């Protein structure tokens, strides 16, 4: 029996969720740091689409076909999903960061990250309990 | 990818500089004589976003994360506010004194918004720090 059979298959999904919330956090912090920068345009990760993609990667119908081995591997996760965030109104200086929306997102996103981290820790705790409590 | 703490600390330093410049403007709102001659000139900062194009990954991104930076501190060259004060040592031959063209009320509101901006960056740093420490706790058995 392989060791990874012991682990819950959802572990990979939670790991992915942590990865994506961390990336989204980078976009949010960049927006917060640039609230007063003229001409700065807010950015965001489309979190739910990204997560769906992450969870469905084992389903072959969801994968982009590679017709040559020399092509770039697009099916695997790449960082290229940063998109413009149009949630805030553009101010006279050309900046469209809404600080209240960004701070709210920061709180929401970080709690998601912490939840995912706690879940992973719990899963390992369960496994270690199962290993230790013999006889 | 960019370290969010790096981006946020430039946010902090830009916000602090903004507060310093605004404080200098308020403190010198009535300064009629400077070393360069003439009244104090209102100062303002020019803030730019520097795209983070370090890695190949970020080059592939349609958009990049940006770090705020101060390009320059500029002086406002608008004409001084002339006040009729014939007895003043800095008065010109017609009895007018040149005061800096500073609106203290609007500078104060700018100062408040700059200090809120600083706080927003501090909060974000605190959140990132908490996230990192939660991730580190994965390996701790409780």
C-alpha cells in the first residue's frame, strides 16, 4: 500500500485552496499599498474559477490538449490568472482601488487561508492518532 | 511572485513620507521667509507604481503586481497669498506680505486620509503575518 493512500484525497484540494488564497492575498495587498497611486488599476484573482479548475484537474475533459510535447503545458497551474478588478469607482487621478472593498476582501481571504491551514493540520492529527493508538 | 510584505512596506514608507510632507505644509502655513527667499512653498509627492517584473512567471501574467514608490517631492509654484500688513518686516513696498498658498483645512483632511492609509497597510501586514504563522502551525502537534 502506498503511503499517499493513507492520506485523504481532499488534502490536495485544501493545499490548492491555500495556494490560491495566498496568491489572491498578494493581489489584495498590492491594491492596498497603491490606494493613493495615480493611474494604478486594481487587480484580483478570480478565486472560484481557479479553485474549480484546481479540483477538476483529474478530469480529462477539463484539460487543455497538448498536440505537441514542445507546447507549453497549460493544464498545470500557472500564475497567469491575475485580472483587472472593476469593483471600485475610478477616482479623478485614474486610480480605481476602493479601500473598504479591499480591506473586507483581505479579512475574508485571510480567514479562508487560516481555515485551510487548520484543516490540513487536523487531517494530519487524525492520521497521527490512528498511527499511535495501537494495542 | 512578489512578497506581499515587501509591497506593503513600500506602502508604509510612502504613506509615512506623505504624512511628513503634509505635516511640513501645515507647520509652515504661515512661514513668510525661507532660506531660498520668499514664502514657504507647498510640497507634494509624486507617487508611482513600479510593476514587479522579476521572474518569468510574472512576465507571463497579463497584469503584474505593483509596488508604490515616491518618484519626486515637488513644490507648488502657484502665486503666494498676498495679505496687507504694512508693519510686517517681510512686507513689500506696497505693504503686502506674501504668505504660502496653503489651505490648512484641506491639508488637515489630507493628513487624516494619509494616516488612515498608513493604518490600512499596517492591518494588511498584520494579516499576512498571521497567515504565515498559521501555515507554520501545520507542522505543530497540539
